[in-house]
C-alpha cells in the first residue's frame, strides 16, 4: 500500500521514521512518499521536502513567511494527487497538516493523525476540524484520550509514547570512544540542548552557556541539532569547558550528569534518560505576549504536564536569565533534589504506557485501510 506522510519538525521526523519501520514490518509492500527529514529518508521512499524548509516558529514568524507557507500547501496538494496514496498520515505540525487534511478528506483520501496537535493547550476550537477531517487519531499522552473522548466525544487510540521505543532501540555508546572523539575529559558532562531551529537556538544558547564560567568543575556539551551545521554553533563556543556534539543527542544524554533544555520534546527525552534538568524558554516578544494570553496551561514542559505538577523547574521568558539559571542549576546538582527527580521520572515513564507505540499505530493504520 502507498503512504503519504507529512512531518514538519525534527521530533516528527524521529517518530515518523519509527512508524515507517513498523509499517514495513506490518505491510511488506509499503511504499512511502513524505515530507520530513534524514531519519525518514533512511527508511526508504521519496523525500519531497525537508523539514528545514518548513520550520517557522511563532505567530510573527508565520506571518512573515505566509507566502512560502501557502505555496507549500498548494504544492503538497498537487503532490498528493499525483502519488494517490491509500492513506495520508499527519505527524503533529497542525497549522499545515490540518489545512491539508481538510482538502484530503473532501478528495476522498483516508486521513490518519499520529501525535495529536496540542489543542488541549490552545486552539481548542480545532476539534471541529479534527472531527470533520480526521478519520483516525492516535494519541501518545495519557490525558489526551480523556480530553478527546470525554470532553469532545471523539474516539481516539492511546498507543503510548514513541520516545520510549526510540530510546530503547538506541545502543549504549562506547564511552571512551565518544570522549576521545570529542576531546572530553573526566569531568561530569552537562548536556545543553538549545532546540532545533536557528531562531530559538540564537535566543537560548547564549544565556544557557553564560553560567559555564561559574562551574569549571563541569564540562558543558552542546547537542547540535541535525537541522543545523556545526559552523552555526561556533560563535557561541567562547569558553574552554564548552564542546559541541552534532546530531548525537541520545549519546550525549546517556553520558550526562545534568542538562539545560529548551522546552519541547527534548524535555521528555531528557527525563526518560533519567537526567535532572532545568527547562528553559524564551520566544519572540510579540509571539510570547500573544501566547501567554491564549494558552491555558500551568506548565510548558511535557514532563510537568504529564505529571500534573512541577517535577522539573521551568524558566520562562524574563525568568530565563543568568542569575536564575545559575540558581536552579545548582539545585539539580544536589543529592536530595536528584533523588526526588529520579523517583518522579520513573513514575512519569509508567504513566506513558510502555513500549510498542509505533507497532500499535502501524497495525491500526493497516487494518483501517484494509477495512
């Protein structure tokens, strides 16, 4: 069968690639055409557009790039028509994907949404479009099933979180080899994960690294995103105890003692590696002011949202500064706090529903097509 998959971000590329692997096991004749990244491309099929061309973050950025976005939407519809898939699979990225879904449903294509849009956080009115245009929804957070089914009378499948599988599939790194390759010494490693988009990295990284002179007993290692080149990070590396590892975030986390993490999927990845972290976020001023007025959430990190309480400290906008970051970083180095965080992380993993998200989703998709 033929599958058209649309992922618009690095995290979507990861989850979609694992879903593609599972689909090939369930459907040996699977044929793919997709928007995504390098991980999806490694699974085979035809890459139409890389997510590097699609990553516009925030209200202001979307407005500035509206012409490009509309052009991509038009091209996507034409490309789907040419491919004529048995199913279209949308991976998060709701602003773009829900527009395509509206058209696809009218055209008679079977629509599947894997990784629900976070409409429980904002734009809850999108539920009307989802109920109208999405045939099958697969959710990965435990509270999402209750949100859709009890609040909005829309049946969904809770399949568990695919990060558990993604991390479980990763072989442990050869620690001496990695340290030798990147000239790391025996000091404890602090992972610095500033995000994947240029604009967020530029806002986050300088402040994240501003505390390094106060902690010479640690070595800070930036986790370079696969969507960027190593040269992009060079201007930020001004201290001797700062290193860069490109496109090996899981290897870096498996070696780390603590982490500074930009809000997003990486906060959950860090927690699943059982690494104490400080969550950081600073956005475009206009975008942030709009968001804080319409987003109805007590927390921004997935860790705290799933646990429904503060497990990891969040430094948001004006609170994300050198003084506050230094204070909160010291706390996650203390034994008592680390013990509490570890216990919370194990409870978090239990709530996420165990292994097999990609396989469950693949089987449900294939069954839906056959029926």
